[in-house]
C-alpha cells in the first residue's frame, strides 16, 4: 500500500444470505446496491463467499479515500435505504468500518 492510501477506509459488510431470497439478493446487489454505493463515492474492493467453516456466507468490502468520506456515505439517507433493503435478503448482518490494510480484513 502506498503512502497516498494511508487515510483510506474500508466498510466491511458480513452476512448470511437467506436461501429463499438468493436470486433477488443477487439482482439487488449487482443491479442496485453496488452501483449506488459507487455513485455515492465508495469503490467496490472485494466480495468473498465462505464455502466451508463457521463464518458468515458473505464478506463485501467498499473503500473510501478517508474516514470522513465513508462517514458521509454511511450517514446518507440513500445508504440507509440500501442497507435496509439489503437486510430483507440476509440474516446476521454486521457492518464495520476499519482503516484499510494491505491484507485480508474480516
């Protein structure tokens, strides 16, 4: 990671997808949530699926240039609406905001 990225901040979303909503979940994530969050100013960093083990099904991460930029997005009405809609398709939802590190973050 370069010095110009030292203030970057990551938003980590973890959750389990409700099996009955899987198709609608994918349509929402790819067609609405990801593009909307990118339009708000956060970049899609990564998405992981847990195949084995006692961990959440999904880990999705977005990155902002600073904590202030992330807070501005998280405090927006549009983020609140998107987060509420996402929770219709998932259980065990958690959101964490952490400084960006040059390694896997959970």
